[in-house]
C-alpha cells in the first residue's frame, strides 16, 4: 500500500479574514505517512496517549551522500515541532518523489503539517 498523505494546513496570509482550524492526524501505522514538500512546511508531532512513543523521520540521500533516519521520542502529552525539517531547508529529508516520509508506532502519535503563506 502507498503511504498515507497528510495534507498541509495552509496558514492564512497577513490580511486573511478568517482563522484556520489546525487539527491533528493520527499515524497510519500500517502504511506510514508522508506530505508534499514545497519549502514552506513545518512538521509538528504530538503524543496523545499516556505511553512514550518514538516517531521516525525517514532520511534521503543528501549532497554528502549521507542518510540517517531519526527517531523523536515523545513523552505522554508532549507536542514538538520537528527540529530537523523546517521551512526552506529539507536537504536529506525530501525523497525523490518530492515527499517527506515519517511514521509513528501507534495512532496516538499524531501529526500536522503547517504550510506558510506563499509570500514567506
């Protein structure tokens, strides 16, 4: 099965007339997850459960021919912004198909992808 794509949540620009609900998506444990990369995304993750969870970001070959998947451990109720993949820079994380891959071990490991306005 293909990975489950998490659609980025577009953050409104400076003169928006409405706010945006930024909900969470549970990990697809069987198929894993991905999101399309444009250079304006921020990946957030949280543990909605009571057990510590380790989520994995899948690396891609970088300009130095390195790969190194990274596990991020989340305590119960913890929320983190992914420190490795940020706006404008994702070398070593964007796959050949233009997506960023990640996975959680349980549906309590949740994700959201915020996309900054095009003028960013």
